[in-house]
C-alpha cells in the first residue's frame, strides 16, 4: 500500500498544462551536454561504450513506454529492434534499393507491423500478452535463423553501406564520437516528444484505458486502436534504436531478434523505473555500464548482476529513477517536480 | 465481561497518510456495538487496521485482551474475529460452496455450518456450485455474510453488510444478528442503514475525521446527535 | 506411430511436471518465475552429485527433493514474501536475478562442462512395444507425469490445503483475512515447485543453462493452459508434446515454430488460455 | 409505434448456461421519467442494465434509444448516443486523480461539465486524489460522476446510493430529481434503498426471477402484497 | 618493458561456456609457459578474457573493448558468427584475430580479411576427408542427423556428396533445431529408416542429449554411428561408456604422435593435475604457438607487423611444421579419423586414420580476394 502513495508522488504532471518554460531549458541543456561530451571525454573506449549504452537506453525507453502508457509488458521488443537492422542489412545484401530508402523502411515497417499486430494482441491481458510478444519475437528470430539463403542464418553478416547516407559520410555513423551525438540527440528528442505526448489527450486517454479498459469503453472510447497506437509508437522507438545499432555496428545477426535482448531491455526499463518517462533510459545506461564493469571485474559477472538485480529491486522497487526523484523530493520538499 | 477487541490510542493510515488519530474502542463478549460516521471518516480503516491492511503507526490493538505485536492478516481470524469486508471480496475461481468452506478455515466450535448458512440464505444452496462471482450483487453479500458465519466467530465484524441487500433480506439479517448476539457472539457493525443499526446495536461509537467524537448507548442517542454523526 | 505418440507423451510429461511448478508459483505469488528453470537445473545437479557419489539414483532423487524444498522455502522467505505487494513485474526481475546467481553457482561448483546421468539400473533397459524397443525410463516419466497430474488435481480439489492454495492464488489478502496463513501455504507450494523438474536428468544433458532452455516451452504450456490452471497446463503439455513430435516428423521446417504458433492461435481465440477465466 | 420512449427494451433475454437471468423482459421508459427498478437479489436488475448498456455479449431482444434501434451498437457507441451508466461494483480508474478521470470522460462528450459534476457530486474536495486512495463511498460517487459527465440523455444507475450515508443518499435522490428536470435526463434507477426509490421515482418496475412482476406508481407498488412479502418487508412501514 | 597483450573474447557463460573455458585454459597455459621462460624478447605476455556469451554483437563489443584497451591480438572466440562480426572491424581497431575454434568457411573464404588467420580446421577440411573415409566403410545405407545451423547443414551437404561419390544410399536426412531437448522423434525416424550408419553433426549439449537418448533407444548399439565434432574429448568425458564405439573426425588429439605434442601433453598434465588437453585446447594452443612465433619473427607485437609475419609463414605446431597460406590465411594441417575407445585405461578418441596435410586441406576456394596487408 505504501507504494501506491509513493508512486502517486511520481504521477504525471497536471493535466493539459502547456509545457512549462523550464522544460525547454532542460531540452536545450540536454542537447548541449550531449554535443559537448565527446569534446570532454577523450577516451574512444568510453565514448564507444557510451554510444552503445545510449542506444540501449532508447530500446529500454520503448519498452518502458509500453508499460507506462499501456500497462503492457513486452517480452519481444527485440523483434522491432532486430527487424530494423535487417531492413537495413538485407536490401544492401541483395542490392534491392538504396540504403537511404532502407533506413526509412527500417523505422516505418516495424511501426506499421506493430500497429497491425497490436490491433489483434493488445486485447490480450497480462502475462499472456508478454508471452505472445515473446512468441512473435521468437518467430522472427527463428525465421532469421532458418532463411539462411536470405539472412545468412545464425552467423549474421556485415552490412555493406554506401560511402555516404543522405549526403552525410557513412563514417559519421560509425565513428563513436559522432555517433554518440546522434544517438544522444535521438534519445533526448524521443524523451521530449514523449513528455509532450503524455500531456495530450491521447496520452491521458491511453492512461485511462490502461487503468480500466472496460470503463473507458463505457465512457465512449474505442479502446483497441489507441493501445495499438501506443504499441506502434513503442515499436517505432525500438526500431530507431535498432537502426542506430545497425548503422553503428554495420553488422546484423539473429541475436538482435532474440528474446534475451528483449529481456535485457525489460530489465533496463524496470531497473530505471517505469513510472518515470526517463527512468528506462537511465536504467539502460546504468545497466549497460554495470554489466560492462562486472564483466571486467569477474568471470562471475552473471551472479554479480543477478545479486545486484535482487538487491536493487528489493531496495528500490520504483527503480533507480524513482529513488532519485524521492531523494530530490526529500532534499527539496517544495520544488520536487518531475518530468511527466 | 471480557474484551474481545480493543483499540488503545490507535493511529493508523495508508502509506504516509494518517487516517485514524488516536482511536480508543472496545467490544466485549456479548456486546453489540456500532460504528457510525459519514463516508470517508475512517470506519473501514478501523477494520483494516486490526486486519493489518492499513498500517498501525502508534497505539495498540488487542484481541481478547492480548496486545498484538505484529498484525498479520490472519491474526484476527485466529483470535476468533470474523469480518464481512466492505465490497464483499468473494474469491472468484471458487464456487459458492468453496467460498463458504474457506470461511471455516479457522473455525471455533459452534452451530454454524454449511447447512445453517444454506438455511439462512436458500439461494446460496441453489447456486452452491456456481462460481461465487457469478452471483448477483446482493447474493454475493449474502455469501460474504455466510462465509463469516462459517467461522463461528466470537466477534463478528460487519462493514456495511446491508449494502445491496433487498429490504426483506435486511430484515432477516437483523433477526439473525440479534440471534447471534443472544447466543453470545460479539458484534461490531459498521452501517449506514440506520434502521438496521437500531435493530441490532446497543452501543455506538461515532467517528469523524479519524477520531471518536461521541459514544454511548444507542437508546440514549438524541436526534440532534444522530443528525450530527450519521447525518440523517 | 504409436511410439511417436509415446515420445510425445514423454516430452509432454516432462513439460507438465516442470510447468506444474510454474503454475503453482504463478498461482500463489502472481510471479512469472524465471528462476524456476534454474531450480530445475539445481535439482538435476544435486541429484547427479548424489547419484554418482553414492551410486544410487533414488537416493539422488530423494536428496534433491529435500534440497529443493529447502531452497524453495528459502527463496520464498527471502524474496517472494517481501515482494508480494510489489508490482509482479518487479518480482520477475528478482527471479531473473536468482536465475543468474544459481546458474553461476552451479557453473562454479560443477564446472562448465556438460554432464550426463544414466537412469537407474532398474529402468535402464528397454521394453518391447509392437516389436520395437522403447526405453523403460521413458515409460517411467510418462507414469510419473500421470501420477503427478492425478495426485495434484485430487489434492487441489479435495483437500483443505488445496482449497487454501486455490483461494490464495486469486486473492491472497482476503484468504489471509479468513484465517489462512498464506505464507505457510506458499512455502509448501514453492517447495513442491522446486521438486518438479528433478526427473528429467536421465533424459537431458546437464548444463548450467539447461533450465533456461526448457523454460520457454514450459511457459508456453502454462500460458496456453490458462495461467494458474493445472488441468489446462496438463492438456497444453500433452498437446505441445505431441505437436513437437509429429511436427518434427511431418513438418520438420516448422517444428520449432509450432508451439509458438499454437500459443498465438489459442490466445487470440481465447485470451485467457484453455482453462483460465481470469488472467 | 406511436409514442417513442427514451429507452425501450423488447423481449430482452439473457441466459447463463442453463440459467435464465432475464426472461423476455419488455421495458419502456418515457422521456424525462425517473423509473425505479426493484426486485429481490438476483432478480436480473443488473443484468437488464448490462443488456441495455451493451455490456452483455450474448443476449436476445432489441434495445431502442429514442426510437432508434441500438441493439447492434457497442458499448462505446451507445454511450456516444447519450446512454450512460454507473456500476454496482465500482468501476473507476484507480491510478488517475478524480478530476483527471472526469476530464477524460468529458472529451467524448458534447457538453463537458467537469466542474459542474465535481460540485454536484461533492467531489471537489478530493478532486486531486487518486481514486485508489479515496474511501469506498467517495469511490461510489465518483463512479456515478463518471456517468453524469456530458449530460447524457438516458442514465442507467445500478444502486448509486449503496454505501452512501443516509444523508448523502437523500442528497443523491434530490440531485437525481433535479437533474431529471434540469437536464431532461431519463433515469432508470436500480436501488435497494426504498426511501430513495419511493421519494423520486415516477413509476416503478418490479423484477422477479427475470420477469416483470409489476409496474406502477410508487403507491401502487407499495400496495401489491406479493411485492411486499417478496421484496419490501419492513421498508414499507 | 611493456607487456604484450593478448585479448580473449570468448564465451564464459551460456551454452558455449564449456568451450570458452577450454579456450581460456589453453591461452593461459601458453602464456604461462612463455612467461616462465622470460617472455618474448624480454616482454611478458598478459591476457585479458572477456565474456562474449557467444553472441556476435556482444563479441564485437568486447573485442572492441579489448582492442581499445591495448589487447590487440585476439584469439579464442567460439561461434563463427562472432568471428564474422569481429573481422570487418579489425582494421579500425588496429587489431588481429587468430581463429582457433570458428569453423565457418567464410572466414577464410568469401569474408576473408587481412587481419584474420585460422589455425583450426574449417568445415571444408573436415568435408575433404569424409569422402575417402566413407569409402572404407561397408555400411551402404546412411542417415544424417545434423544441427540446423550453418555448420550442421554444411556438414550434411558434404556428407551427402561423399555418400553419392562412394555409391552409398542416403535413407534419411534430419536437421533438428539447435538446442533441441528431446531427440526421440529423430531417433525413432532414424531407426525406422533402416539406416546401417548414421552421420552426426551435432555439438555440445545437442550431441550429449542425442547420444544419451540414442543409447536408451538402443540406436547406438544397433547402428554404426560417426560424426564430426562429435567425438570430442568433452563429449567423451561427459558421456562415458555411452560414447564407446562412436566414430568421427578428430581435429586434434592428445595422443598425436609428434615430439612437440608429447612435450605439450606432459606439461599440460602437470599444470592441470593430470588432465589431458582436449581438442579445443590443443587447437587454441596451436593458435598461441603461431602468435608467439610470429611476434618473435616480427620482433614486434604491433598487430600489423605480426600479421605480416603470419601471412605465408611456416610455424612449428603440435602437428609439426605447418604453413599459413598467404592466399586465404588458412593453416595447412593434417586431419584425423578415429573412434572412442579405451586407451591407457581411459576412454578417449583414438586416431585410426591420418590424412596428411596435402590431402586434408583443399586448395584456397578462390572466394577469398585477400587484399594486401
Ligand atoms: N487504500 C487506501 N490508500 C490510501 N488512502 C485510503 C485508502 N483507503 C482509504 N483511504 C483514505 O482513508 C480515509 C478513510 O477511508 P475509509 O475507507 O476508512 O472510510 P469509511 O469511513 O469506511 O468510508 P465509507 O463510508 O465511504 O466506506 C479516506 O479519506 C480515504 O481517502
Ligand atoms: N456470470 C454469471 N453466470 C451465472 N449466473 C449469473 C452470472 N451473472 C449473474 N448471474 C445470475 O443471474 C441472476 C441475475 O443477476 P443480476 O446481477 O442481474 O441480479 P440483480 O437483480 O442485479 O441482483 P442484486 O440486487 O443482488 O444486484 C442472478 O441469479 C445471478 O446469480
Ligand atoms: Mg468504509
Ligand atoms: Mg445487481
């Protein structure tokens, strides 16, 4: 019960309010910080890890959005992440169309697919939904494994990208220093967009549907399409992460579609705190670095992560983000306000 | 007369919020006590407190005179206190019969058994093998009451038991509760239907904003006071 | 044909025995227990260690049952109970943490190599069925699964404790208010869940990730059967076992997809699975 | 048919397996009327409301709203045509603030009247609280408030006074009477609180074992012996 | 003096953890050996192992990390996919990768890059010896059970070709999914097919599950069973008696009769209390031999210099003298066939047929267009 009271402290900003001026300053500050970071941090290793962490953060944001806005827990978001990768890689491998087109498709196709799937599966509640997404994700994974002639099977393959994309040298997407800025901007823009979205009617209505689908219907709302849209939006964000990942690594493999990746994304989202918009992204970054550090320290990193997961979730059930917010509120009882 | 349930300076609430501010009350064997008060004053929280659902922040809760260190959900039942919860709380995937049997999970010796409950609410017998939640609202209320009776409690706590019951059934309920009390069962009744309260209870506590603002014999309750507490 | 059907029963039986534990824990704690696979794995390893050390398969079985019961009780007390009021999804994370820790522990104790355990001498041979030989141990697995299925459903339907288990699986708080010590009930259940996977060792190779590898199949069984439903899980396991076998024979290219497709189909047709009324 | 009714059900039947909860019930409520629907527990009152509001999935008969056949419309379409309902088991949005959920409800309505409803239902003081944190009685009022948003033309109310204190029940009765005249809303009221029913209903339909047992003015109903013994008991004293 | 840093991105967790562990042991053994002698030119070797979970994208990340931390000489990776993911990045990282376990032909074929060298046997080398070996067998009806992954499919294909060339009849081909738990339906079908011999291309857990279950069904006793990557030291250790009499390709065995190998096995046994090196340990050790000798020859540990020394060079390995072809960076080495039997009181793969390097190593496929270093 106590959690409910706490979580209400984290609940969304007042309804309908226009974004306050401070949110714009936060946006500007976040963008500037991202642009400056590569200037300050000179270690390529650190930047490349940061880049990958931020991409992980975007994927976690996708999963977190679905939990937060629709109450749906996806075990299959790797599907959208990986599909984006294959949408870039396969046309290049088989010489179908220019990479510029592929990149657009890589984001658009998983989104559309998710919307159509969503129309069918968002009706299915609870754990069954998770298992369905898992099944769908695994179906793609399985396909990528088996359609060896098309996809290269479990070994995956390197993506041959042209020298320039949209007139920008491809190099930009593969140098950690520049890719970090791109990924960071993407993350900030996504978070900000979602922040605005939760204040719209769409955001509020989907929250209501999440809370009580039946009553929403009896208030005159069609409840399937909005949830399918949230699912699609979440897939879109996952696909953006996948696109960035594929461009950066210039390599795809069925692992990008595997449920263990979906699982990691879910872990990141929850560790970060799904009540907060930026919680999952934070969780993504923290988890990435923690895993990296643990792997560096000991061969027993899985146990270390396992123990940490247990301790963190028992101690901070609202996630790192939730804990931070509470800390801030305690320090500044008057002004503790959070991003919706 | 020994005390079955006692509150001493109880403060309790949910999360950080405090709802009860220093409640003292006692229900003894054979006693028929009512808690009166408007919506939201904390009547159900009194129940939730001794059930360990709301958090006890200060003070003391006693069952049969024994102070309770930690209030588990099941402590009350084991002390012979059965509760009809507000909102019924019928267990969905169990049949009517199973819901009733569950009420006998901890059971004191006594007269109430399946037969007795079926006698009291014949419709439950008719529908004994349907899922409890397939009953109509009022039928579920009967089930909730029957389930509490199955324990043969020393103290029966009812949180708005008349809700959703047809008037004739409320009449019957009044008779049953009187009969119970005559048989030695203590009663703690939280009720908005003053007709029922009047027929059942002999003593009352009036609650307002989490505090007991008045108490006494029901017979002595003046109309003015009644208006004030229950806002008739 | 008959033999293939029997094989389907064996795999279905294994899945069922494993799924029972998941169903129990899901029912009682509303937790999708990722650690379940690793309990299964620990059971197999402990059984292996005892069986190879003392040369007695049955002793291994008994000891691993005890060890798992203790482990189950421990996990319930330390993890599931404190978290029972949290969002189930948070608890899932914890069970995943347990999975990682247990896998690593087993890897550290028994090494990374695969191990294999032979069936006990009495069950090591084959029996002739329709002129073909069929491993005795496999028949034993089928019998055991049937015994578990019957015993369990009788226990849950008929006994008082069974009633408590079913009740607290839908509404813990109310059940507790009625006087049932739900913690004690769940200790029992988690212990039973831990035991469930032990039998498979002579069929499957022992490796620290063996639990993970069979977990998804058993999740499918649980979901298709209708969460929290034992009879549903029983039928789902039977069907998936058969589909697995005949899929391999008649639709080899799609065999691995069949359980998933079945799940998608069933859930779209009946969102709460075969037997579930509520999710 | 000459007269058009605000809400009208014909031959409404609903079965659960072998059990007939609603057996060819005809019901017609004229515009602006407050119609009481009473009957013993399990008579089929909630079932009738479910059928009228589009909650039941498997039923026979026809439902008309101001003469238009809405039998095939979904719940949300019915609500958008002006048919609103409340629930016997409270059915609100637990994690949303009281005001917030009324606002969400208002976006689908032509006449958003959040403040009015907050005020009328006495919820203004707790407008900022999450529904999960308010008392049972408040939650019941919120449930009713959600139905009142947008000034629906027909209101189906399932025991709105249950769980309310006596004073509040009477205030609710006043409010309903008031709304019926001010908003011209037609009300079908299921209620076991006879004080409320007898004080505001123009006519009353008595349901028993899934059939209509009687229909008439409050005075008529009170004088039917079967109704008194089967249902009213001491409530007519 | 600065140490020479060797990076080992390998599987320490997951299904391939047992292989990763062997790779790690072999590298560490070689490094200790060198360091005990004072290092290479006075420079000690230093190893860092990171877990790749046998996933290509993780492998890429961990290899990058190793390279950026200065561990630019990489070896010991397990899955072919990992190798393929790392290969295109080596240039950017200024690193070098010596393949000791990946079997995909592409690494030294279509996807060859100047900084990848392979010392173990790719699929095509295994395929090359199946045909002559099969000619010596009397069984005429064969079935194939191979993992449904690139490696298994390749092996199946080349076995089918070999069978055809030898006039054998193929009565069944089965490709169970990787990670199959229950092989009973396949075993049943093999039994029904009337095969006298079965060719198995299953590895690790799959191999063990298959063998255990096949034994229970009596298949191992009634049918001649042979395979690739099936008769490994590890499978034998796990399966014990069950594996007795199974035939297969042996890429490396601790029983190899070369002076270098005898020395190696002795030292290894001393280091790892009596254990004999497994095939993967032997092969990874060979990789280390090549690395060490190349560094010595280049008098530099810079990846580019080392790579130049490797390409086309001939090295002392456990097999004897072996050359790394300049054309595709594949090492030319012998390959073996044998069966599991008791030797020296222990169950182990015993070599019966040796195929000399020229016979065992097909010429460069021509798919590799090796750019200049
Ligand atoms: N689960 C809860 N979490 C937080 N606050 C709660 C919770 N339940 C009740 N409250 C608050 O506690 C106060 C008292 O509630 P309680 O349910 O005890 O009232 P009540 O007297 O029983 O009212 P009613 O007659 O409506 O049932 C209310 O103000 C309510 O907002
Ligand atoms: N899902 C169901 N399955 C089986 N029977 C049901 C189901 N829902 C309701 N019933 C039965 O249908 C009958 C009518 O129920 P309904 O809820 O309409 O009664 P009601 O008149 O609203 O009663 P109350 O005044 O007690 O709320 C009852 O006998 C009830 O048991
Ligand atoms: Mg209350
Ligand atoms: Mg009703």
